[in-house]
């Protein structure tokens, strides 16, 4: 594993809380969660295109893009749902509960993706340890909500 991957992934996770606050503030000022979500994606897309150009990476060929399964093009829709949902609800429930619920949802979904080997993941058994881990995260989210 690349030694830089762990701290950068940890940093990316920490930036989710920051992203929620930044996007929610933009939504309050713009008067629209959908507008703020769209602005977030446009700015992010421009930044990625500039990085791509700056790094002089080769553009994918049309044939390679056509070969991708249709479902692989839905990532932007999933991201739009995620960002918009957090813009709307995180200011109401708080960043800690919002991210606890996001993590619980991510792990529950991952457990099912792994179990059935969906969307390119290698099948993995649902073990008592994995179930306990997800249950602990869900319990943590409930404790955050309750106290």
C-alpha cells in the first residue's frame, strides 16, 4: 500500500465535515441547496480538468468510454444526491450526527456490495465481526443523536 494513501484518505474523510459546512453556507446565501450543489460540482469539475491538463494526462479514447458499463456513469448522480442531502439536513442535525449516519450508511452499503460481489467488488462473507462493526457504528450514531 502506498504510504501516503492512509494519511490522505484520513484527511479526505476529515474534509467531508468541512465540505458540509462550506456547501451549507453557500446554500443559505444562495437560497437554494440545489444551486449550491450544482456550484460545488461545477467548481470541482473545473478543478479536476485543470489538474488533468496540468499533469498532462492522456485523455481517454471514445472506444474506452463506450466500453464502460452504463451504470458506471451514474457516479455524478449519486454524488449529487449525497451532497444535496447533506446540504439540506446537516445544518439541522449537526456535522457529527450527519457524518455518523453517512458512515453507517456507507458501511451498511459496503457490507451488501461485498456480500454479493456487486459493481466490481470481490465477494466477501458477512462475518460476525463485520456485522458487529457496522452495529457499533450504528449504535454510535444513535448515541450521538440521543446525547
